[in-house]
């Protein structure tokens, strides 16, 4: 897996910390990407396997659903930002987080998932 190179000033931002977003970050490092990687997570937890929630939550602990632990994210130099996105300006290649923090990017992946549609029954 590639290591972060401080001379590489590129920023890759991934919006969404589910399986797809985390896999993107991990794959970037495996493919040799040495720029900064930001993983935007609207929840205040580590990325976890959401597909298991409906199957095991009543008998499981959160720790059993984590996809990668803090040590892996630190070693891969993937910066997890626990905040939501307020806006995306694709012309300026900038996002603004709910807390007001701007974040410039060179590449952006939207992996925000979906919202379950519940039948009206």
C-alpha cells in the first residue's frame, strides 16, 4: 500500500463513509495514490458495514460492524472527517462542511448511499 507523500499536494475527497467510500480510499492507496485522502462521514463513528444492521444489530455490538479500525486508517493516512456537507461547488472544486470549514479537492467521489423508502402501510 502506498504511503502519503507530503510533496504530493493533491486532495481526493470521498463523501460517504460506507463500504463504497471506504473501499475507494483503500483502493487509492493500493493503486499508488500518495496525495491526501479525506473521507467525509456524517456519523460520529468509524465506517461500518450497514448491510449487517438489519441482520445482527439486536444481538451484536457496534465494534463487530466496523470495516476498518482507527489503526488501519492512520497507517493508510486516510483522514476521516466526522461532519456533514453543506455545499459542493464543482466549478471551484470546493466543498463546505456544516461546521463552515471549506475543503478544496482535486477529485471528488460521491458515495453517500441512499435513503430507504418505506412503504406507506
